[in-house]
C-alpha cells in the first residue's frame, strides 16, 4: 500500500495516510445512529475520517496519537 501525505491527496485516490489525531467527536443525529469524526493532520493539512455506527471506538482515538488510515 502506498502512503501519501494528506496535502497530496486528490479525489478518488486510494492509499494510506499517517497522521496525528487532533480532534475526536461523536454525534448522534437520531436514535440508533452514531457518527464518529476523527480529524488527523500530518503537517501538510488535516483529514476528517468519518466512522458510522462505531461510537464505541471513541475512547480508542486519543489526541496526539499517531495513526495509519487507509
């Protein structure tokens, strides 16, 4: 798998990124729906990762933690 810098990503590209978690937020727009937003950055820009119905992972992501996302 190819690892890209966030600032180099273009729409439709497939590959991984490595970044530092800068924000984690869980939203519940309606019953039985959880939206977890994790924002990461790598010095070239931020990237929002959206996870549906995975609110239980909220405590897995900590600010300052480095993660790989594909």
